[in-house]
């Protein structure tokens, strides 16, 4: 049985760890699987063995002009902020998580939501609206002045 996210069928648990030796992790999907994918990032936290230093985690993706862009999403320090809740922040794969500063270990957790596309297009649904339905509509009356 496949694990599911909270009240979200089609979701599977996601997690990765960034360290001094593994500074990045790329989440990507097969683009030919006829599904839409969303990665919802829930938590970024320091794990056992972290030093009291700033650990900056960046998300590397593409903007609307298809240019690579890196955005810091967390700045964690063991003594003041060891954990950050991102409230299921949605990202569209492919996306890379990078430890831009610090040595970690930093753990990222969230949900990978898979939405299977329907074979029926929106245009086919419009055919269900027949001319008979149009005749049942009342005529539009001009506004009173």
C-alpha cells in the first residue's frame, strides 16, 4: 500500500539531507509519465551532529523566463532556530535544494503530490452544452433607466 499525505490522496512522503559532503539534491520526475507533479516542502531542520553555525538552504529552479534562479528559503542555527516550518510550500519539479552556507546536516521533508491527467479534454466537455440548453435561457432584457 502506498503512503499518503494528510488528507491528500496521491501524495507520497519526500525527504532528503544536505551535508558538507552532499551539498545539493535535485528532485526531478519523468516528464513523459502523463502526470502533474508538485513538491510541497513542509519542514527544514538541523539534525544530529549539526554545529552552531548558520546553515542557509537555497531552492534552485526556473523563473517565468526559464532562467535559473536561486532563492534562500531557510537560515538555520542550532542555538536560535534549528527548525523552520514552510507550511507545505509548493514547488514544481525539477528543483534543486542546495546548502549554500554551513555544513549541516540539514533535513528537508515534505510531500510529493502526483495528479494524473484525465484523458478527456476540456473541449469535449463543452460539447455537452447543446443548443436545447440555450433555448431554455431567458432573454436578456435591457437595463431600466
